[in-house]
């Protein structure tokens, strides 16, 4: 049945008529009003600032209450066809987050004198859940003279997007974990451009890392000077070129001089060649793998995607380590029992699709204790892994389906394309780290923005704080991208 919106024209209007609405003041209202008005007064949008103002917490803008009054005037009394002429309001008390207010307008006077269109004065009052009057005053309007009845226009749902908010929370989590400790000593390898230098310095200023710049000193200093970056507080370990920088940084990690590495302005395979070297690298008993930590708009929490950067076509044994590495990272992030979705193109085992067989085997390996600390299910198609509705539609009964913390791609091609689709088509913010090494390796991309680099450093801090590296052992050479 169509919902109608009707007015009360002059013929139906009488003094004493009233109409009301009730509304809860939420964080979405704060952001929506700020976006619409451009008013970013910190008393309304900055909780830290608001804590020190006279009310000690975020308050609603006075015009938020005035907008609710306009809502009643325009949709109920007098309703459609009403023209707002003016208002005289007093703002008596603040409206705080989670307050519930009731807005009431009452016809106080009707003016039908000749010489102008009929007018009305309506008394307006806004009362909170404590029965305190927060706003009161009068509004003057032109009264419609014809009856109007129209289907109510249902507005699209407004979804407020704050890309990167969960990564910023991750940085705050790492800062809390690092509180009272020395910053994580991190070798920044071949940082000869402004982005690499700036990301490391930003993380240092946030208290996360103590960077040691390793590479050609003249190039590093020239890039810093061109970008206006002060390298005075940070040591530089001079090397001849990028290959030497990668080898030196790895040697420093082996010697315990640094506790993490960060890729600067050199190719990924150039750094990883030194990291995976069988004799002088940073291998452990665990297969080396990469995890993207993804902050996707509309998702309630961060999700981990692996492996999309290191292992090209991992076999079942490699996938076991890839899954275990991701679970260990999830534990470091505070997820006690991460839900792991083993991805494929379908959600049933199909001998013609090898990834479905691997998925089933990985789940059985978890049942037998060969993978620990997580709850696995697979094969799952991507929609089943992230959407409860999709899983229910397909009749999938699973604790993981629609609620996955970790997404395990069948190979690098699928994982890399998925990560980039989320980043460039869905506005996701992405951080990343290499696992299974003696120390965490922050494997940034040249296109990474500063917040992504900062979040990647946060991952290294949290991982270093929560884990001890497995014992070193030899390993067959790894195929890497």
C-alpha cells in the first residue's frame, strides 16, 4: 500500500493543531550534517577537542534541531506546499550523542488579512528524553490553500564512507602496544624517493619505528632535501646500490641490529631475493608468504587476504604455511580464533578445479591439528565468504561463510587481482606484510599512500610484539613475484 504525505491547508488548519516527530541523535547525524553544511566545528566532530570544551563531549549543531523542526513543518503541519518565512529560536541546552529528542510544532496564530497570502505562526519546542526543553521558539510560514496528497518519496539509504578508518584504528592499536617500549628498529631499504622517505619518517614520528636508512647515501640525502624531509635524527648506512642495500639490510636483521625491514624504492624481487637467500637470508621453518590487510568500506572489521604477492602457484604444503602465517598475524592483531575462508570459484569440491581439492584438504588438515588457531572452511566462492545473504541463498551452513576474517586465494594471480579490485573499484585501503621470515618485512608498493605505509608499519610492530620467529632452517627456493 502506497504511503501518502498530506498537508493541512488553510481550510483545515486551526489554532492549537500540533504535530510531532521523535529522533535519536547518532554519530551518522554528526557526519551527515557536517558533510551537508561544511561546518566542521570541532565541538561537533572532534571527540578529543570536545572533551575539553564546556560540555566535555560532542554536541549536536543547533541547526540539526532546527532541521527537524523544518521536517515537521514541511511534511506534517501545515505540510506540503508550506513556505518557510522565518524563525526565532532559542537554544537552551545541548543535545548529546544518543539523546532522543521529540519535536513538536503547534499552531499559535493564523493571519488571513487581505493584501497578502495566508500566514501562520507555529510555536516550536524540542524536548530531550529527560524532559528538558533544548530548543524553543516560533516559526512563520505561508500556509498552503489547496489540499495536497502525494506518495511519500523514499530516499536512498545514506551510507557514510570513511575509507581507512579501520587502518587508523590499527595504527592506534600498535601505538598502544609500543607504549613504554623502544620503537621497532626498522631498516628502510633503498629509500631514494620522497614517498619512501616520508612514509618511514611519518611512522617514526608516530612512535612506531626507529628507521635506519640503508642505501646510496648521496641519493637518499638528495631525495630528502628535495622533499624537505629532515633526516638529522635518523642513521644512514651507506651502500653502493640497491642490491647491496637489500643484502646489507638482511645482514643487519640476521645480526639483530634491526627487528624489521621496509621496502623503499627498489623492485620487490630485488629485496625478496636477499630475504629468501638459502644461506644468508631470513628464512625460517615456515614458508614465506604475504598478507594484505584490507579496510573495505561497508565491512565491520579488517580482513586479511593471502597470498597475493609472493607465492605464485603454491602447492598444498605451501598453502598450509600460508594459512598458518595468516592465522598467526590475526592473533597478533587480537583476533583470538580467526575464521578462514579457503577461496575457489565454487563452494563444492570439483576434481576439475584443483583449488577446491586443496581447500577440502586444508580443512581436514586443520581438523587433524596440522593447522592451528583458526576455524577453516572451504572451498568457498568469494561471495559466500563475505556475504551471509549469499551463503544463505546457496544453503551453505558454516560458521565461516559470510563472516570470514582471512581470505585465502588459490594462487597469486587471483589474490593480486582481488586485492587491486577492492582497492581501486571499492575504495578499500590496503596494508601489507611478509611473514614466515625471521623479522617482519613491510613490502610496500610504489603507489601506496602514506596511511597505507603507516598501517603496514603498525602490522610489523604488532607482529614483533606478539610473536617469536620460528627456528631457522634450509628450504627449497621459493617462486616469488
